[in-house]
C-alpha cells in the first residue's frame, strides 16, 4: 500500500512540476465553456433584415411592426425596388429579406389568401433556416390574430412550446458536450502520454525490473488524472449554472456519479492507447484522431446523429461520448432520474470494463 | 597557414562563463584534438567555431572568415559530424548523400560522381539503397564522415565520432581521418578515447572553460611526466572545480 | 555458487521483413561476488543480453538463471533481487535527487534509512544536491544517483549497462573505484562497456561481437592467449608507415595504437631487421620496432578476424 501511495505521490509531482500543462488542464475547460457559452452561439438575435413593401397598406405595416418589435430582427433598410435586393445580400448587410406583393391587404381580405416571400441568405444554411422559421412564426402569429377578429369559422391554431429549453439556448447543448471533450483530453490523452513518457525516458525499464505489480502502476497513473477531472467537472458545472444559467434539473448526485463513471471509461481508453503507442507523439495523435474527433463529430453534440447516414449512425454507437452526452443532457436539462438513463449507463459500464480488461491484458510485464 | 585562429574567445550564459578566454591556432592539414571533461566547455566552443552560436567576446577566424560577420560563409567551408546526429536513419545511403550534396550546392552530376566514388572506397556498392537504420554503427559513422566531407570543406569538425564503435572500425575511421588530413583538410576532433588523443598532431585540454594544456602529445606527456595521454588528462581534469553539463 | 548462468541463449529480432540475430548461442557462468565485464562495441548484443537476464525480454532459445531463479518462470523472484541501471539515464528528471531515491526505495518495499550503509559512499557525494532536480545534475552526478537508486534495495546481483559510455576519463575512473568498493559488500556485478581499456578492471570478462562471445577469461588469461609475437612500430611519417606496412605481404595485421602501430607478421620467425630494411627502402626514417605484450584490444581485434 505504501508503495502504491508513493507512486501516486510521484505522479502528482509530475503533474505539479509541469506548470504549463497544469495551466492548460485547468484553464482549458473554463475557456471552452466560456467560448461555447458566449461566442459560439447559433441563437438568433437582432439579425439585420430588409423589407421590400410593394403594397404599403395597414396589414403590411402591422406585420413589419411586429417583426421590428421582436428581439430577433432589426429591420435595417426598406428597399424600394426588386433590383436592390441582390446587392444588399452581396454586401452582407442583410441575412433575410421579406417581400410583400402589391395589393397585399386587398388580396388577403377578398380572397382570404395572400403570399409573402421570404428570401434567406443560405451561405450559412442553419442560420437561414432559423431566420425563416422565426419570420414565418411571426407572420402566422399575426394571421391568427386576424382570424380571431373576423371570427372565421374553421381555424386550426398551432401553439408551439419548446420544452426544457424554451429560449432555445445553445449552452444547454454545449455544456454536456464540452464536459465530454474536456474529460477526453484530460483523461485519455494525459494518461496515455504520461505512461508512454516513461517508456520513452527508459524509466519504465527500471519499474518493470522491480517487484511492483503492473496493475498498481497503471492505477497509480490514473489517480491524479481522475482527481484532476473531478475538479474540472466541478468547475464546468459551477460555470454552467452560475454564469451560463444552465439548470441542473435532475439529481446532482446522479449527474456527478455519471460524470465520474465516464471519467473512468476515458481513463481506461487512455490506458489502451498507451499500450499501443510507443512515443508521446503517437499517443497524442491517436488520442486526437481516435477519440477527440469522434467525440466532437459523432456524439450528437455538434451534429444530430439522426440525420447521419446509416453507417455513421451505427458507428456512433461505439463512441462512448455519445452515451455520456445523452445521459448528461437527460439528467441536466430534462431532469429525469436513473430509471431513464440506466440503459446508457449500463453501456458505459460495459465499455469501461471492456477497455480496462483489454488494456490490462495488453500491459506488458516485459519490454518487446 | 592558420585556418582557425582564436583569441580570447568567451561565451557567457548569464553569470556562468562556459568558455573563458580561450586562444589557439590550428594549421591547415593538422589533426587537432579538442579534449576536456564533460561540461568543460568543449561543445560550446565547437558550436561557436561552427558559426552556430555567437561569442560573448573575443576574436576568431575560421577558414579565413570572421565569426561575427561571416558565419554563413564559414558554414559553407566546414563539415560537421557528431555521434548523436549524422545521417537520417529513415533514408537510404544514396538518399542521404543526395540530400547533403544538395544542401552544399553540388550539381546532380557531382552528386552522382560522389556517390559512385564513395561507394567504391567504402565498399558499399550493394548497400546504397539500404536504409541507414539497418547498418551497423561503425559503417554509419564512416559513411557520415564521408558525407561531412562531400563538399571538400577546409575544416571538418568531428564531435566524438567513434563512441561505441568496435576497435577495428575505429581504426579504419581514423585511417580515413589521416587520409583527409594528408590531403590538406584540417580535422578538429573531440574524443573520450585517450589513445585516440595520441593520433592527433596537437591536443588541447579544456578544464573549467579554459585551455589548460596545448601541445603535441609527446610534449604534453613530457611536461606532465605521464606515460600516456590518459594520465595527462587525469592529472589536469582532476583539478576541475565545476560540475559538468 | 553460480549466481548467473546462461546456456545457449539466442535472440532474433525482426527488422521490417528481415531478421537480425542479436545473440547467437551465448553461454557463460558468473560466480558469487565476481565483477564480470561484458566488453563489446555498440550493437554487439550487450543490452539485449542484459534485458534477458533482468527478465525484460524473452530469449528465443536457451535458458538462463539469476541467483538460482529461472529468468522466465521465476521472473518475479528475480525482480526482487536484482539492481538494474539501463544504458541511458533512466531516472525522473523532474523529481529531485531525494525524491528519486525514495521513490525507488519504496518501489522495492524498503527505505533509504534501511540500506543507507550500502549507498553511503556514493550518496554522500551527491547529498548536498538532494533538493536539486535530477535533470539539472551533471553527467557524473546523474550516474552516481542512478547507481544509488539501483542499489537502494540491496540487490544480490547488479546489472550495469554501459554506465561509463560518453563519460569522461576522470568520471569513468571514479566510477570504477566505486564498483570495486561495492564488490567488497558481496554484490555480484555485471557491467557492460564498449571501452576495451576497462576490461583490465574486471575479474573476468566476456568479449562480445555481433552477438557472439569471442572469449571468456580473466583479462590476463585473455592476453596470454595472444599467441604470436606483437611488435610496435614507429617512424617519422606515421601515416605513410601505416599504409606501407599494410601493403607489405609479410605483414599479417597493422593497427594504429596511439603514437605507434601494432604489427604482427605472417611468419612468426620474421626478422625485424629485414622488416626495417624493407621500410628503409620505401623511404622511411628513424624506424623503430619493439616487441610488446598484447593488450585486450589487440586480442579483441585478433579474435574479430576469426
């Protein structure tokens, strides 16, 4: 036991003495949370739009008024002729244009039907889509008010409610994703690098020629990074709740235990990498290409998995981050209990055991 | 004619004086042994002479060029080889020759000719397309010496060229050095093998950044009443105060 | 008692598609308390042999035992008993001298205090730097720290892989003095080195080249076996003398050795006077021949030729 504790102490010294790495390890999660929370948001706010009103009647004025009143849009310019539209888009002044045809009100009142054209700048398709949706919603809203006034007999009213995240905040999505990313980096990459470094430095040779049991070496290597990760999980959660206003709706205890479970999964992955890699560069490359990229691409936090081709959808199942992401999102945002995440948890546990067994089996008691 | 002339050359790192006012001359065609304990300042001095690091003070001319003004011209006129780095292990012998030939501005025809003559003298015709990694250390060292000589430099700097090499190959290597010197190339060499110090025309021994002894091996042995250079070295280096590295 | 016994060990490495035989049919034995030297150039198989004996590698053929334990089956026992200092500096550069030492002590379930008497002579030389990081130590100091770490659990056999490579002559001499002292503490020491002149400091040596043992004996025993007369030759132009001697049909071998050349003749009865006359004809002046005793290096080169 003393032997083991001393080993752990030694690992802490390594981490502690390497100030630059330590700064990155603690600074990175905070940076990422802040960057994702504030800078990289796909929410729509005060987007500049243009309006070409060929009708200029009460109805169009009312609709324009409502658009302007919403916090999503900022009516930038009123265009007089069609030909001004293209230059405005090209100059990048506007992201959306709304075109009312001539006699808009008349048509609406007499034929009960009028068309309005929404033109979006689809160089960024996601934003264009969102803008069009918002603008349509405002117009539909106006329309239903109108119908109420004239007491039209048959109306279907659509009422939307965005559950769990009524303001459609991006940070709800990012926090679990960043957590997965940070844990991948700290646990998998740093553990594998620290083990491979001993191989590179030749110290592994002396450790092998000593009575210490290999499994203890491995576990001792994991302890500091496990604790580091726990600190990071804490700081991410605190930042999310108090700075980004992301709620923790479910049980905090459950959330933290799931995070720690994932930490162990990733530590096991790091161990596996270290048994394959023979140099620190290789360990880093494998961690980045084999773990970090799938975490970003295939966990569902950047791109929805449902929209992926079948092959990628199947492949995403072996990405541990995907399950972790689902669990955290469900607990934090939906506020569900263990009864709704036990399947995912079981999958993570299964993966952890598998990686652990394989990497301990692969951990060599000799050089070669 | 002096190809290296050094006067009060000094290199300081902060408060630490790695090389402390050394002065010496090396003549053309001479084999000059540059000895010293680990950390006596040999590597630092050699780096300055190769134009890789700027002196803190002092004067030096290498191959006729001033160390401060013409470092780039010096590099064109010297060859360098060390035990730690010489050839690219993941390239073949032929590729290494082509690479270094290219660096020193040899034409394709010259490189071809060099490759042929080199493979003939070293008897490696059938190994030209072998990766350097797969060659025994002794071979590698002989080849990298030839590569360091590829542009017919006026001076060749050899940093522990024979470390770990077997005794026969070690002597073959020194025969190559003798030949180069015989043809007029100046050889500036460091070594930990004291018997190799005796092969040198003159030897300098650095202790704590200063040159404590300089002369032909025979002179030094008489001066320090020692039976061989090893004993001379021990007598001088024992007095070293500062630790190495 | 035989502390180390090696029988018919063979080791083959795969390098890409081809194979390299690192050790061929190696056999030898080492007595308790011996200072045994494994002498050979880089790439001769010294490190591989050490790794097999320290249970870090498996041999392809043959058996070996250390301190009575088989290197394959009883590797755990061996790991408790041997001290090992690998070829390159293998301590934690970011830990201090003291942290390194206590780490290796606990690794072997012991403490610095318990075996302090054993490392005392070595450790006092570096103790004043005990709070300094190992990476900031000088070459000679690093070596002493590494030796202390390898000794801290009072091993019965000590394996030192090229401890003096790249180290200057002064530090080398000090290191060998330390080994002599350790030997008196009843520790069997196996040391490898590429420096032929260090052979004379061992009780017995094995000369190794290309994975084959050329000879095993005491240093004196080896030099005694050099069975033809050896001459040292000197003249005014030493380089010309070397090439001329090599070109003479009567000369068997000629190697430069410091300020002289060591020469053997094809015919053991060859007269030095005839030789001098031949060289004189070639334009040499102040030719001197002297009969000398062979050294380890002469023997090594002689054995290398087969």
